[in-house]
């Protein structure tokens, strides 16, 4: 039986304290590696890999080295395991259900695992890897494409004699607490990532901070934006479903990155449309920034359509409506299904303004409220005339954003 190492207790206590807080994972692992070194472990390299609950990334890797400190990288999702992963020590452990793997860099080990050959050439003398699986994945069958929730970690040294028995004891007696602390930190990070992806950056942050009661909302002045793809219904009948989804994701990617790049918040996707808002502190700043985003969006959509046409892909035009006013921003729904969104006459009027694109023949329509709030002279806003909106008693004047490189063909 492995006897307790007295050096483990303060490290475990420190890890527990951090796990109970909202500690950054990079800070936790940096501190852990430093404490091992401070307690006499001749650590040259420490690496930890963890699954990421993210639509783009399948995992996160953290690496500490004596000379470079802590670095991290993200691993993108892959439907089939890449060759480097299949030939790794971690893959071998998962495939053979090994809780540990120890190597003193024998010729056989270095031939089997290319990473060990690399470490050997850089002066490493001893290597230990440990795996922890969490929850339902503890006894689950191994899936090489989706290894499940847990941790895989390795420690390497370049000390001539390698790791001592006491070094290995200290590592083993502290690593489970590392797992618990990281699981707590990762749960918070996972919730943050998923809420931001599915609700938007601001709404996700608000829900995570506790704004979760039905009916909780606040009244704000903001610029509401509605992005829509022109002729999408007709395109949906002409091209295969997979191409349609690819096209939607392509155009949505441009719209979302542009709006968020200017500080806007994506509120929801509605079919082939995107509802967004700018709430940056003052309605004047909101209007100026929304117009700048509209200008950039127009440029990016034009450039992407040139590329798509060159690649032989279907293309679509877009419409973008901007309106400003008071909105209610918060939780709407039932006790068991809520939506963090915006409601109010301003939102409804934005949708109605968007529906006038065919009538006015322009891609971008700006309401008189946005025109009035924007800094004079910053953008060339040209009047389109006055129009009656359903549910609005008085006619409203609408404008478009004129720029020399604007798509000039009319909306049909």
C-alpha cells in the first residue's frame, strides 16, 4: 500500500480551495506544476488534456514546461481520429483501459509512441501518464472519436535518475484532487461557453449571473437589427438540404462575426434571419456603431458572394433593417421553458421595416430614429421617403446607407 506523502496535504488543500472558487484552469494548472517543483519533483514538462463542450472545439490541451511556463491549445472536432491521436500514449491508455502508463523511453516505447521519441531527443528520462474518467464515462465503452468526459495527464522529467518513488507518490496522491478542482472549474466554463453560444454573449452572461426568473426583465434604449436572406424560400426549393445548411452557416457566420465585432449582441436566429441589438451605453453610440456594422456587413457579403459565385456555389442577397427605441429585455416563457429575448413595439416595427425592402429596392433600411440619433455627417444616409407601418399611426421616414461600392441592383 502506498504510504501518505506529507507534501501532498498542503497541495491538496490548495487545490480544494481553488476548486471551490471560480479559478481559471490555466492558473490552477500553472500553480499545481509550480508546487510540484517547489516540493522537489524534478518536473520538466506537465501536460493535461480535457474534453471541451464547444461547437467548434472537441478538447483543450494545457502544457507546462520549465522554460516556457503554461500554454494551451484547442483541438477541433474530428469525425475520425487523426493519426497523431491514434499513435499517442493517451489513445493507447483509453483503448486498453489503462489507468496509468510509465515509460523510461525504451526503444520499443519510442517506436510505438512518436511523442516519446520527441521527448527523448529533447532530454527526457522518465514519463508517467494517468487518466481519470468522470461520471457515466467511468465504465463506458471506449469511443475513439468521443473519448468522453475526464482528464488525461502526463508528467516528464529530464533528471538523470528519472522520477523517484516519492515523486510518483506525490503525483498520484494529488492528481485526483486536480481532477475534482478541474471538473468544478470546467463545469462553470462549460456553462459559460454553452450559454454564450446558444443565448448570445450578453444574455448568456446574465443568465449565468442569476437572471433566470420568469418575467425578470429591464427596459432599455437600443438599436434593433434584423438581418435576413433575400429569396431564401425559393432557394430552399432549388438546392439540396446539405447545401442549404452550408449556405446558411456561411452567411450567418459573416453576419454574426460582423455584428459581434462591432459590439452588438445576437439575440436569436429565426429561420433565415438574425435578430440582434446594439446596447453600448447611449443611443447615439448604438446608432453610430450599428451603421458602421451595416457598412462592413455590406462589404463582406459582397466579397463573399463573389467568392461563392467563383466556386460555383449558390448565392443569396441580404436585407438589413435598423430601428431604435425602448425594448423590454429579459426572460419570457413558461416555468419549464424560458427564452431570454427582447419584446415591444420597437422590435415589431423593425420586422415591419425589414418587410419593406422589396418596396424600397434597397438592401439596408434605416429608420428615422436611427438617423436622428446618429452623429451627423458620419454616414451618407439618403431618404427613401415616408411610409406607413402597420400598427403605427403616423408615417415614418426611412433611409438607406449610400456608399459607392454598394450592391446597386434593386431588390425584387
